[in-house]
C-alpha cells in the first residue's frame, strides 16, 4: 500500500504514541512484557520502509528518553537502575533487527493473500528471535546485576524463561497492526473503486 509523506508522518506519530504510552506505564516500572516497543519497531519497519534515516533514530531516541524519565522520576540515577547497564546500548541492534525484519517483509509481501500471512509470521519469528538473543544475551553477559558465575547453561535457562512471553506480546501487537493494515487497504480500495465508478 503506497503512502504519502503526510500519511507516513501520521503513522510514525501513532506508533510513537503507542510506544510511549505502554513503555511509560508498563516496561520499566513493573518489568512487564506488555511494552509495545518490539511490535512498534517491527511495524515501523514495515510501514515506514525507506524512512529509516529519520524514523528509526527518532523512535530510538524516544525509547531512551522515556526510560530516562521513568527511572529518574522514581528518584533513581539512570545508570543505577536494574535494567540499565553497558548492555543497554545493545537495544539499538536489537530494535534494528525488528525494523529490518519489517522492512524485509514490506519488500516481499504479496498483498492481502495467504502466502503473505505465512511470510509475515516467519519474518516476525526470525527478527524477534534475533532481537531477543541480542537483548537478553547482552544483559546476561554484560550486566553486573546478573550473579556470577555465568555459564551458557544458565543463559539458556534464562532464555527459555522469558522467550515465549516476549514473543506472545510482540505477536499480539503486530497482529493488531496487521488488522489495521488490512482495514486501511480495504478502505483505500473502496475509495478508489468509488472514485472510478463516478467517472
């Protein structure tokens, strides 16, 4: 579905608002996996493909700013928070994997057809798994909050503990985005068809 620059800006603003709202209330305050950030970056890569030079850095800056505000509002120095360590900067390649997955899907999707659904599911699984390995692995191996001694066996157990909840949450937000996409495409087709019949 082709979009104009104003439409892309509207999509960006909507995604940024969703991420801010869920990240502020749920991600760092309660360590909940209901944060929409992972789904937002995947959907942004899909809907805003070709706009990565400005959209991806702005979404990253928003995520960091929200984290900073949430943490410091609790009276905790930013770098002293449990979730913040040298591994925090690995969120950039983590979210980048989701963005690239969405962009890759946008280039190869076949419209509103069943093969697109299968391709979307596979792309989401792969990009979410890469994101999870980078974010979880960097935290496990670099954060001082993970007790020593560290081992690959313990890391694999940690991976298993959190993988499905993060996958389910990301898939839920992406599914909601997919439903909105289908609705928007159908409305666009109806409007185009209506305009053609009037001529």
